[in-house]
């Protein structure tokens, strides 16, 4: 089967991700751990405070175990 989805926005940093989530309310967010100005982990925390039902998948090409564990927590 084929997955059908629409990309409704793309943020350059964590602060912009929060603003865009607030305006667009997407069904799902893919969030990078490492971003300028505000980490993806901090942006995820703030989005969840705004919407406890937010669905966020945190991704990263970084091999930093401590950041991965922080994201899981």
C-alpha cells in the first residue's frame, strides 16, 4: 500500500516549530533533536505543554546516546 500524506510546513529551528505547530495543528510532527536556537527536545516539551495529544516523532542522524535518552524520557 502507498502512504498518503501532505507536508503542511517545515521549520528551521525549534522556536519556529512551536509557532508552526500552533498555527497548523498537524496530525504528526517529525522533529530533529539538534536544531539551532532551541533543541528539538525543548521544542517537543513546549508543544506537548500546548497540546498533550500532539504526536511527535523525534529523529536524528546524530549518534549521541545522551540526547537520544533525553528524547525518550
